[in-house]
C-alpha cells in the first residue's frame, strides 16, 4: 500500500499531539512532534540563560543553533516517542508552563524555524509519517496528501491543559493557562515567519465537543478516503 504524508496543524492545546500519536500507531506510521522540537530549543534557551523575561539573546542563540540536536526515541512503556535534547530525555521538562510561556517567542525566530523545518523535511522524506505543529501543511509539507487543521475554543483548550498538568501532579492555575493560550494564539497567528493558518486544502476539525472515540473515527475515515484516492 502506498504511504502518504499526514500534516496536522492547529492551535495550542487542541490535542493535536495526542491524536497524531494515536493515528500513527493505528495505521503503522511514524509520528513526529514538531512542537516538541521548538519546545526543546526553548528549554535550551532557558537552561543556557538566553532568555531574560520576554527578551531573547538572538545573536548568541544564532551562534549556538547548530549545537542544538533534537531526536526522538520510542518509549517502550508508553509506546510513544520521547524527545531528547543533545542526548538527554527532556520529555517532561519541555511540557512545563515555564517552557509553554516562552515557546511562541522562540518559534517565531526565522533561523530557528528554518533549522527545524530542514530537520522535519528530512525526517519525512520517505513518507509514512504523521507530523503535527503550526505550519506543517503550509510550510513543511505543502504537498501532504492529507492535511487537517484542528481548533477548539480557548476555554476548552485551557481546561484540557489544566487537567493534563494536574494529572501529572503539576500544580496549575487555570486563569494563567487561559492567558497563555490566548497569548500563544496571537503570537502564532501574527508572526512574520510561517504564521499559523489553515492551508487552503486542509480539512477543518473543531473538536470542542467531540469525544476521543468520535475524533479517532473521523481521522481514520479521512485517512482511508485519501488512501483510496492515492492508490
């Protein structure tokens, strides 16, 4: 069976990563979390004092970008890939609110996006992948056979993020998360390089009121439809 490329874009905390991971596992494709890559760069900036408040040391980051190596390794316990930054497992660290509050600033930098896009395109050269992010269907894989754009209300997304953190034992504040969600939406949609937008040929999925089962069924139906068209 001919393999395709699946691009899933959308707003933060829409559950893109979870749906992409589940879909990849269901159909036997490789999953790549592009957002984790930008989070890893952000973590590197925080750990190396390249961020002061809302100000990033652009020149220093530019000099060090080639030393930032991001890889994914399958976690045998979860059956999902974990993110590694320069050989260290940082899957938990990149999901904190500290990183979430800075990632849109870092991901808006042109040379950071260029470096990550190059890596993402190399990862997807052989097809048979599911990749989620903000610009996968518009910039990384504009020729992807299946493009999906996911949305949900800011309040619902904030609640999902809050519940996720609480389930991990991380103390969270709903109002702070909601503010972060809205701020990230604005930055993502208004940055100069690869702003968040729905590709013209992407399918819109508003999962505000969908159950996980309904969402999975919809994704599989669309995958099977596109596969039939591409055989």
